[in-house]
């Protein structure tokens, strides 16, 4: 059951600890400005065509929340906020920061993020649409996250320098403009298509054993790709240490 709509003055300008809203409180076409909440339980709130601007939330429960119909959150700060199982459909976060927030089971693929910072957040088994994100920075760890380009070959504008990527995949993304992780466990090739073509040429006459067949398939796929980023440990676990050693050596040698 959805509660009656609540006007924006209930939250606008409020600075409060411990606020508890009725379950599934609905905000529709409201502008909420300068709201600062700590230890709040928003009880599955619904934001429909709303604007939240210059708001701050700390240790607050947004789990089960719904943001949709072009809801915009601008210049907002979220610290240790629980977004578990929340839905972000046709909504946008702009110039926002997220510190140690929980995004488990949240739906992020249909949400736009622009100029946002994620620090030590729990983002596991999730996906982002490269066409809907612009100038993001992650620090901490991303696990089992997919960056999907719809349409294909969309430049991914993301800074991963302070991030560890564990089983993170990139589907049809242009990675040429990313800032790769500084962690030595990762290897980035900006000019991977040229490297792959040269590597293929160097092993064309090699015998077709199992590893060489796989090397040729992998390298051929990279010949049309702009940028490639590998987690060496993940690659070793998936393809084996010997393949990984030869594969990376071929790309680095050209």
C-alpha cells in the first residue's frame, strides 16, 4: 500500500536526526532543498518526478526506495546510506558523492550518473549503462559489475585509479578514455587493437595447440576494440596461468 503524497515542505530545509517516515511515502513533482538527515528511516520512499537538491543523508535507510519519472538528485551527499534493493528508473544523480553506501540488489542500469564520486561503496553483482554515465570516479572495490554499452562503442568516462576491479566486465565499451586502476594486479592497453593485430601476426605460423588456438581467438576479438583492461588474477583463474602469461606477454611485446 502506498501512502498519500506528502508535500516537499515536510523534508525541505529539515535538519533532523532519527526521522521515520510512514511506509512507502510518496513524493510527486516536489522540489526538496537543503534536507539534512541522520539516522533516518525513510521506509521504502517513492520519488516520482522530483528534484532533491543540496541534500545530505548520513546513516540513513533508503532501502526499497523508488526513484523514477526523471527524478533528479543534484549536489547531494550520501554517507553510509543503505540503498539495498532500491530501484532507479529514468532518474539522474548529478554532482553527488556516495561514501560507504550499500547498493546491494539495487537496480542501477537505467539510472544516469554525472560527475559523481563513489568511495568504498558496496556495489556487487550490478551493471551500469555506459551511455548513461559521465565522469564517474570509483575508489575501493567493484565486484561482479558489468559496464554495458548501449549503443555499442560508447566511450566509458570513468576514473578507476583508486579502485580494484574483481570480475568486472566491459561489454562493447570504448575504454580508450578511462583512467585505469593503479593497482599492479590490473593491466590496461589503450591501443589494444594495434597490439592485438601485431600479436596475431607474430603467432600466425605457430602450431595450433590448445593454448595457441585460444590466444588467436582472444587476440582476434581485440582487433576491433578500443582499449582493454584486465585483472591478472581473474584472468589466471578463468583461463589458467600459462595462457595468461603468454597472452599478456604478446600484448606487451608489440
